[in-house]
C-alpha cells in the first residue's frame, strides 16, 4: 500500500514561473489593495475594475508555465498516493501533470453564476459585464474572495487527517482557514516546509523539517529524497 503525501502549496510555488506572490509585494496584488479586487464588496463597488483585474491575471497565466517544483511533485505519484491542496488559483499543478488537486481559493480559468455557485464554466477569455450564465445571470470569477466560504475546506481537512507525510511549499501561513490545515495532521506526521523565508520555525511542530530554499531549488531534491525512502 503506497504511503500518502499531502502537499499544501501557496503562491511561492508559482513565483519562479513568473506569477507574483501576495505578501512579497507589500500586500498589494499587482498594485491593487486585495480588498478592492478580491472581495464581494469590491465587486459590488466596481465590477468592471474587478473583472478587468482577473482578465489581466488570466491573460498572464496563459503566458507562463509550470516550473521544476510543480513538475517534481508529479514524480512523487509513482511512489506515493499524492494529493495537492493549493491556495493558488493558477492551473500550473494540473499543467505539470498533477491530477489530484484541490483548489481552496478557486480557479482563475473558471467562472460561475453570480446567483448559483454550482453553475461553474471553464473560461479562458476575458469576462465582461453582460456575460451571462445559461440561466441568464451575470458571470463572476470562480475565486473565493475574502469573507466568502471555502467550500473545499472539508475535503482538504479529510486529506490532511489521513496523510503519512505533509509537504508545505510557498505559503506565508497567514490566511485562514487554509493556514490551519496543517494542525489536522496526525501527531508526529513528518512535515517538510519549503520556503526561502519560512513563516514557521522548527519548534512549532514536533516533526518539522524546514528547507529554507526556493521551490525550484528545494522541491526536486526533497522529492528525490522521499522517493529514495521507498525505493
Ligand atoms: N519559492 C518558495 N516560496 C517562495 C518563493 C519561492 N521562489 N518566493 C516567495 N516564497 C514564499 C514567501 O516567502 C511567502 O512565505 O511564498 C510565500 C508567499 O506567501 P503569500 O504571498 O502570502 O501567498 P499565500 O500564502 O499563498 O497567500 C495565501 O492569501 O491573498 C490571499 O487568496 C490569496 O491564496 C492567497 C492567500
């Protein structure tokens, strides 16, 4: 029976693909206050600004590629039962070849009805006011905005609770409930934390291995070590 690895990723794993993180750029997201472009109030106040912001993000995503860290994680799947729980809204894990990916904060390449959150459509072009779902209602980005529910949290908790090993890559551990996921790991579960500026320290968990490197320099070696353990 393959051991289970759960990988929690944040913006840092996509940084070397050219997608900026949130808190490395003094809290502005591409020059915008996050509450202006990533909250229901912001969308209510200025829908065109918000739709344009995500149109820019979507366009940029289509010009970047997965990096060596995304790709290394796919190699784990031949030796472990791997599930990825990401806070990222990009599709770089999927484009690298990962199949079992939970997006806690939504997906940039999807949109949904403003009146029925179950009506979700794949969407790679620009989204404008007047673009409607089949039910005739305005479409919005399929992104979890600040203050909104995180529907995938329950599934994510189930994954972490059953992990034999947890990897945490490229997250500042500042946004809940995502940041609290690691607390659901069974006591003693080995946790590998990859981040050039780690937000936690060795004493925070009882079996924590901090790798103070970028994802591209730290994850491929970590994956090789984890594969050696079971080869
Ligand atoms: N490799 C690995 N980690 C990196 C790299 C890199 N090349 N560059 C930066 N980092 C680390 C930073 O040190 C930081 O700890 O990635 C982390 C990025 O933190 P944030 O920008 O806060 O991103 P994240 O933790 O994913 O934010 C969580 O906040 O704005 C909301 O919904 C948004 O999903 C996002 C959530």
